[in-house]
């Protein structure tokens, strides 16, 4: 016999039912549950569904019909961070279930303390320090790159692009930057290193890279992947200049200089780049003042370079080579994101009309904002308003 504190994971099959009525406490199907030994008072075994939607305690008179249930070992699965055992066939939670769960969280002393802690806690971390969106993107596209990629065939249709195609395009993009390095033995700064995709290439090919990012999660992730690579946490403009004055033979800014203040960034670049050093920049720029404020204005950038005694050694327009990835993201947003959001809102309107009415104005504004943001990756808009350039820049 099992000790009282032991538990056994079992799966209750659909045939399980009580000798009484369905309302006695047994429901079908239960999927995976936890069977606990009988209490000393003689009550029947208690069954708990791990996922938390059902809690069943049959009364003393309720017993499963003999021979109509089996104990089956359960495998453990994780769904959205929730551990669920066995073949999952969960009962749809009702409003009453939700109310009970929320009440339990609010009224149970242990949960009340945690709830109050979270209630007092205010987010104080800037987006650049802990960007969950970047982490999500990197998990969808393993390979540690956070760029649009470089497609050899710029005319490929978005419908024909796979995630593998995007990964390969990102690797080509990274290699295109590495190929521009002149001093193969000098120190290389990857300014705005993201999740470390470019660092992977640099390390594999024998370079001596230093990584810079303001993002704490990225620092932690890269440190585990490349423990010997020096890390600088902070913005490019805030790099400790005295420590790195004239230190780097190569500085690479890959889709990161657009976030840097132009005058401050150029001043920092001048101080940390070694004599004869090379700045490799790959980024998109606005080609018109009427374009959305994302990226520096191309004419302003060129004027700033001229004013601060920089010269462009080579220039390659890769706008068309980046458009397939832009079109792919836009297609996914239009064909998946927008319809799923509309479905969810429609269901909320039908199932919970009072709740929908309460938040109707907020929902409408949020929906309009999301559609507006989606236009940022409309390939036609991008091609009309942006110039994606690979530049090699040196001091005069």
C-alpha cells in the first residue's frame, strides 16, 4: 500500500463513471489525473486534474464501477509553460471554473501574499534592456540572427518561402558583412549584437569579437554560448570611451545604428575606431521625410558623414534582397495575425457581449494601431520609403 504522502500519476479513461449520477463528481474524459490514497476516514480515492480545470472529490457513497477504469502511466508534456501529464483531453473551463480559480488565487493566504507583491511591482526595465519580442523571434527562427536576411532571388513569392529559407538568407547576410572585414586579426566590435548570430560566424572563422548590447537577456544568452567573448552591456553611445579609445580595427553595426543618435553615434565611432579601421554598416534608411520615422533619413546621414570627415569606401543597395523576408512577415500578419485577432474579438462579442462592450473602444484603438504597425512591413511601402544599404566606411 502506498504511504499517505505518496502520489501516483494515472490516466482515467472515458468509460470511467460512478454508480450514481454524473453530478456525483466523476466527469468524462478526465485525461491525466493524479490519484491520491484514501484518507483515514474511509472516503474514496481523490482525483485531481493537474491542469487545474477540474477538482473532484467523490463522496463516501460514490464508487467507480468495477472493471471500467484502468491505470495507465502518463508522460509529461509542457504546453505554454504548463506541465500536463498524459494524453490531454481537457474539459473546457466555464466561467464558474474561472471565477473559482481567481477567487482561490485572491483568497488563499499564500496566493494573496504573492498577488499583493505583483500588484505593487511596477515594470522599471526599459524595452532595450529586456526585450521579450526579440527572444520570441529568436525562438521562432533558431540560428540567433535578428535581421531580414539576404535573398539571392529577390523575386521569390512570400508563399514559397519557408523558415529554412529565411534562416539561410540570414546566414548569407551575416557572411556578407564578415567578408568586408579588412584586418582579419584585429579586434571586432559587434555593436548591437542581438542574440549573437553574427558572433557565431566571427568565432567560427577565427576572429576576435567583442559583443555590445543594452539587452540583459541577450547578455545572459550569449554568455552561455560564448563564455570567452567579452561583453559590453549598454548603448553604443555610452560605451566607456577611455577604455576602448582607438581599440577596434572593425566596428559592425547590423540593423542597429538606426536606433543610435546620429551625432552622438558618429562621435563615439570616431573615438573607438583604430587608425585605418573600418566601419561596416548594414541598415535601412528613410528616403523621404514623409516616411514613417524608422531609420535615419538617408540624406541627413550622408551629410553627417561628410561633415565629420568620414568617407564611404563601398556601397551596396540590398533593398530588393531584403524584401522577400519583409513580404513573408507581412503575409503572415495579414493571413494569420489579423484573422485570428478578428476571430477572438468576434467570439468575445458573442460569448461575453457585456465585457466586449466595456472594452470596445480600447479594442478598436488597439486594432487600428496593430494594423498601422503591420504597414511597416508592407513590402510595397518598404520599397517606396526605405533604402537598405551595406556600407563600408572609413575615416578620411
